[in-house]
């Protein structure tokens, strides 16, 4: 009689097949559960440590931001990044063009200065000054320019003062959702329209204050 061939299943065959199927499904599983990019809050630290605040330079390469585990440089795009200014307030000078989704001030007395452009980008950018006794100043008689096309939204119960020596270029509307937005035209050579007149003004629960200079008539149009 002819000998019948018989398939002998190797030991571990079933396990190997199951393992193969599991490995084959991993790419799909990872695709379905891929991490979603979230906004990252980085805290200003002039010393590049967990000691927050202080005077220093905000550059594209300086490790002056604390992420909770270590010092990092500010991300190039800034689209999903919020800059938190807390701890001991100081003067922060921009040494390069910077982009950020939001600025948040929780300590009283911070000043951002320097002849650079600070672009508000990403989704719904804003500047928050938290606390009725907290104030923050952008410009301080330097040519710091706020740019971006998604608008300027002021939030929080504190006071944000724009007092630069150059007009800002931000468009997309000016919204005051809390506290006070103070536009000081005193440092402009021609004290008119610190923010472009093409912006629409929306006042929520906040207040807009415009101050001029003693040597010329000042105006801000919306």
C-alpha cells in the first residue's frame, strides 16, 4: 500500500500563528491610538531651571524654558505652545523673532521688550493676565511688534499694557474678554493706531483704555 503523507504540526505552531496575527495588527492599533498633539505650556526661567521668572533673553536657541522635567529651547513654530510667565517677574528681551499660541502672565510686573516680532499663531491665540492686581507690559518704548492674522484676544482680570515705539501689525480683530487692555501711544513718533485700524473691536467683560502723549494729538481707530 502507498504510504500516506501526514502533516506534522511543529511544536509552537499555534502560538507562532497567533503571534504573527498580533504583530500584523500592531500598526493599525498604533494608528488608531496615536497620540494627539496637545498644547504645551512652557514656563519662563532665566536660569533654565525650576526656579521660574527673572530677567533674561528670549531667543530661538536659549534653554530658558522649563517643561516640568528640564530646560528646553522655545519651539520654532510655537503653534501649540503657551508661554507662562510666573515666579519672580522680570524684563524679558526678545533677541529673535518668536511665535507663540498664547502668553500667560500670573506674576505682577513682567515686561516684554526688544526690537523683534512676536507672532501670535495657532488656534485662537490669546494673552492672559491673571489676577486683578497683576499687570504685564509689552513694548516698554522698544520696537516690539505683535503680529499674526488670528487676532489679539486679552483674557484674565489683570491689565495688559501695549506701549511700544512701533505700531503692531496683528490683524483678525481685537477682543477684550476680561480685565483691561491699555493701548499707550505715548512712545510712537506719530501717535496714531498702535494696532491696525482694520481690526474690529469686541468688548466682552473687559475694558479698553487708550492713552496718548502730551506733545501731539493721539488717536486709535477701529
